[in-house]
C-alpha cells in the first residue's frame, strides 16, 4: 500500500453523526452512577456483621473450653516419662517411646502391660475421701493392697490437720503381672478425680544388653585361650592380660545393667494421692470461665497477628483495585468527551 493512499485514509477520518452522539449521551445519563466501595459499606451492614463475628468467636471459644483438658499432674507424669526415656538414651540403651493414656474405671485398664514382655509400668491415681477418718482408713488399705500383692510401700506422706484439708501421698511398688489387680483395688478406696497410666518398653534394651554380654563372654574365652599358649613373649602376655581385665570389667557392668533393667520391669510403680477436699460445681464453673477467657485472649492475639501480617497486603490490593478502577473511569470519560 502506497504512502499516498495511507495519507488519504488518515485524512478521511470518519465522524459520528449527531444522532449517534445524542444516543450515547442519553444512555450514559440513564445509567446509575456506581458509588465507591467504601461508601457502599453502610453503617447498617457494619452493625450486622460485627455481632455475627462476635457470636462466631464466642461459640468457637465455648466449644474449645468444653473439650477435655489435661491436668498439671498428667503433664508432670508425661514429662517424667520423657525424662526417663532421655536418660535411657544417654546410657546407650535403646528403648521404645513411652505410652501414656487415661483409663476410665476401676474394673479395666485401657492400656495394660504386654504379657511376656519386659516393660516399665507406672500409674497415678487421685482419689477423694469423705473425711479424716476415711483418709486414715484409705491410707492403711492402700498399704495393705501393695503388701498383699507381693509388693511394698516405697514412701508415704500423710497430713491430717485438725482443721482444713487432709491428704496423703503414697508410692507403691507392685509386681507388673498383678498391676491391673492393684489398680482395681486402689481405685475403690475413694471417688476417682483423675488417673493415668504409662508404659515404656524395656525388652529391646534387655535384648541388646544380653547380646553384648554374650559377645563379651566370647572375647574373654578367646583371651584365655591365647594366654594359655606357651609361645607368648612377656610383652604380648601383658597386653592380653590387660585386655582380659578390661573385658571382665565390661562384663560386670553389662550384667549389672541387665539386672537393673529386669528389676525395673518386674515391679510397677503406682502413685496414689488421697485428699478430703471437695470439688464444688462453682469452682469447676469458675475454672471453665477462666479457660474461656484465655481462649478469647488467644483468639484476639491470633487476630492481631493476622492483621499485622496480612493487613499490608490487603491494603495494597485495595489500593491497586481503586487505582485500576479510577483509570478505567478516566478512560471512559475521555472516550465520551471525544465522542
């Protein structure tokens, strides 16, 4: 196409007729003007959205507050199990992670020791008795339960003041094979306030110690045979004797560790806490309200963090959207003015 023809096309710019221009103006004036986003969010909508948000937050906090929560004593038992497992690992003894869970009644235990497997078993019972006389009787009966099952009383702390709340704390050792019987009899001493059981596997550690003992015994037998040879020089005999003495010391340590591991698995530890303190519904309700306040405070903190993290991005997005909208409006206005 020649340059001359292009110039003619540019010079012959089409012009809209007056009727078309009048029609465009009429339609543009008939369209309702769109208000900005912030002006469309009226006070009425704010008044509707704010209570709904508060109601949803309160319902969520109430549901969470009614969920069962672990007590401080349960946490202490779990921490104690984790500490024991850490100590086992530091001594180079492999053990499975501790298992702990609450059980429901005095007749059955949700988690019980595995028959024929070496395990460390511990439990905690928190019971309430009616008065000081019942506290004394329950303490004596708990001690008799341990002795009747072939165990013993490791420690007793008894406090029965003339006024106020009385209590007793007992640590009992009972055979692991009769652990469930002990729990059933001890749970009948009062009203159960809380109970917990923990099991940690020791069979792997015992098997590892047994293998090391067998290997050490083989090494000792081999060193003895070498020392029985008459062709050894003094330096070689001295080296073999030193190795033999070291192997014997190692064998004694391994045997002591194995006996200790088996002793831990043979007896279960049961901690029994007795109290005469009455648990009133008002105290329980107050504790639930305190927890509800903590949950609401946590939700407020989480919302504040969300606003701090997401707020700048949301504000930036709104500004970009407004800029694009203003640009489109200005372009539409320019086109109408040209028309």
